[in-house]
């Protein structure tokens, strides 16, 4: 009689008693600029007409009510005053107090987490000297949403100890946007390709970029545009389009810098460029190891301007300085791109979903340019009949690339699945589990978007898969899976006639 092997049961992720909620009290300052110059001048003149005593009293009220809510509050007010400086008469005669008061009228608070905190990703980072022996330090990113449904990126940090218990560092009462580097460097060859991908002709691109060095700055680009603006070598319509697109592209590629004294929980990446004006969505961070062993942290995210989405990528080595860049190429579109944590056979590899329904995979020699994609899998199981996508960057294991997936089923229910890809050829799916490992429960029914569990990136530590997940696009939790049991199930390839054990 033939020996039969029982099918290992589908492992279910175990939820930890950790809930991360939005904190509406953490606010940033933003410029609050009226739509016309006339209104700007009217506001400024009303402040200038105040007596010195009245102006000082008003400023004292502002400082008393708001300065305790922000680090460097005076600096923020002066910064927004400088935005109004061209409209201020006799500016050299103004006292600092009057400048601060004018700045306060052009400043508003914005609660970046007012609506929700969700869609986390998690990466391992170097331990600190004070961390317990045998522990692992991590940084977790989140998508946070405030007024107007504008999304930003926030961070938390913590450790997983030797018992696999998870502890978060104390969260700061403050939140702070970074300094924006307005004179970033650009690679001329890549900039040229990006302009051509945007529909700018070779002739127009050559006309604009001719004479610029191989690596140029934003200031050099502006100087070149000034030289060309009255030129007659190309049609006026082409000239205007080329210049507009070049400025738009340059401003979509920028650097930001946080102060070292800011705790990781204070740092927020708020939309900077026009392409992000509607929000920065679903960053998938990954700890990427270069061929020479150097570690770089990348994150792919979706920029949204209220009408169109644009895939972008973040690069950082220390979570203090970040470089934000556009992704380009014929297949650089759609949502949910997730970078593999190293090159495979000399190429960068990315999971993607260009058509909104199927999982695809892409390979490229250049991390910024993605021209080729192939569909790797289509919805197969009931919990993913509507669509399938990734739940973050793949995780390398001895058995293969471990990929968390998300599937959308009946009643727009989002669940998490799992699969294993071949290490050398990740287009080959070794195994897929036909049941989800995490499904919405009764606590996930209510929230910003009901019936959703979703993740943007997990990590493995000490034989445990640690999955941060969003609940109803409102709050976050953490679930874990034993890797030994998970791999036993993934290694088992059942036939179509076999059924899962109840």
C-alpha cells in the first residue's frame, strides 16, 4: 500500500497585543499663503499698522499658545516671513518681533496623523550600544493621513529582544519636516532619458541640456534655461513644453535632511514636489545590500498629485538624509512596486503591478529605469479573485524568496497571503499557499477603509516572520509566524485533488 504524506496545515499569523494609533496632537507648521498678492499685502499692512505694544502683545499670545507644540518655532515663523519678504515695505526697518508676527499670519498647523496611521513597513538597522545583547533593532515606516487626505511618511523605532518580544522606543511629542535641498545634483544622461520618457523629443532635450556638465545642479539648469529662453532654434511651443517639463522633473528629484538631534519618531517626509501634492503613499522600505556589501535603504512609493500617480524611489543610508527620485521607463507605472534586497545575476529586480490586477516582475541594469515586465501570477484563490499584489519586498531565505502578498476578495476584503520564489530565477513560483495567513477580524471591520489588513514590508528574526500590518487603513498591529512551520507548508507541493486539513 502506497505511503501517504499528510498536508501540513496552513499556518496562521498570530497577532500580538500591540496597537499603534494615530496621534492627532503631533503637528507640523506649514506655509499658509493666500491666493493673490493683493491679499498678501493687505495682511502685511494690517500687521504693520499695529502699534509696537499691540504687536508685542499679539506675538506673546502666539508664542504662549503654540511654541510648546513645536521645536524651533521661532525659526519656522521667520522662514515663512521670508516667503513674504518681497511684499514687505521697508523690510530693513522691521524688528525681529514684527517679522515673527507677520510670519505667524502666514503659518498654519497641520496634523499629519489626523485621519489615520497605516500601511507599515519594517527594516532591520544597526543596533545601538545600549540595546540588550541578542536583540535586533528596527525602524518602521508608516503612511499617515491628515486634512485633505494628504499622505506623508512617518517613522518609529524599537527592538526585538532575544525572546522575540517587541518594544518600541518612546515616541516624541513633536514631529518635524526636514530641510529641503533646493540645489540637488542631477545626472545628465539619466535626466535626458527621463525627459524623453515624458514625451520630449531628442532635439528639444539636446537643445536644453547642451553644454551642461555630466552632473549638474538645479541652479545650473536654471541658468541654462535663462540662456535659452529667447532662443529660436526650436518652436516656441516645444521650447515652453521642454522647459516646463524639465523644471517639473528637477523638482520631483530632490534631497531632504533632518537634524541629527531629531528622534526618528519626529521625522516626517511631507510632500515636496508638484507630483506629490496629493500625497506620498505606501512606502515599501527594504534593506538593500550592494555587491560590495554596502547597505543602503531604499523605499519605493507612489506619488499622487490629485489626478495622476507616479512611482518614485527614496534612498538613504542613515534615515537622516534622503534622496527622492522618479522611476522611469516603459514599465515604471502603476502602484505597489517592491525592490528585492539585492541584485540577482547582476540586475536589480522589482515586483510590480502595472495592470491593477496581476503580480508582475521586472529586471533592470539601472535602478531608476524599468522598461521590461512580465506577469508572474494572476489571481487564483478566492481571497484574491479581485486582484493580487505584493505586501512588501521579498525576504531572502535558504529555501527561496519569501513574498507576502495581499489579495482582494469578496466585499473588498484585503487579506495577506504568502508564497516562495526561486532564489536564482524569481520568475519561478516554488509554492503558493491557497489560504490567507492573516484575514480581517471583527476589529478590522471599522475604520478609514473597512475590512482591510495590509502590509508594506516584514522581516525575519530568530525563526520568526514579523509582519507589521494596517488594520482598516486606520491603525497598525504586528503579527508573527513561526518560520519552521511556514517553510514546512511552503515546501509541500500538493496535487489538485488534495485538500487542506480543516
